[in-house]
């Protein structure tokens, strides 16, 4: 082979190599862009998870408070039911005393009117 042929072949191989290197550089740039986008998505996802965890913590605290309020209301309800039973018993006792007093008054009037 002649030197000119070898030089031509070398130029062609160099051109092919340069084109492949440019394609590889472009692929590398695209891959780096994809990595940056994925990193951005990861950061956003991590932030979203953090916010969700904060919301969950707030909801847990609210549930704990609501549960405490419910227990307090249940205890208050038990107290009010006991008070209601006591008042009902007092009312029954007073009604019986009133009925007895009326009977006594009726008897007194009858005996008084006979006199």
C-alpha cells in the first residue's frame, strides 16, 4: 500500500473516531442531564416525604388530643349520669314527701271541717 492510501485511511479512521467521540460526549451530556433530573426528582420526593411525615405527626398529635378529650367527656358523662340518678332519687323522694304532705293536709282539712 502506498503512503497516500495509508494517510487517507488514517484520516478516515481519525474522522470516524472523532465522530464516535462526539457521539459519546453527547451521550455523556444526555446521561448527566438525566442524572441531574433524577437527583432533582429525588430531592422533591424526599421533601414530599418529609412534609407527609410532618402532616402525619400533626394528625397523630390531633388524634391523641381528641382521644384525651373523648376520655374526659366519657368521664364527665359518667359523673353527669350519677348526678342525674341522684337528682332523680331526690325528686322521687320529694314527690313522695309532697304526696304525704297533701294527704296530711287533706286529713287535717277533713278533721277540721268536722269540728
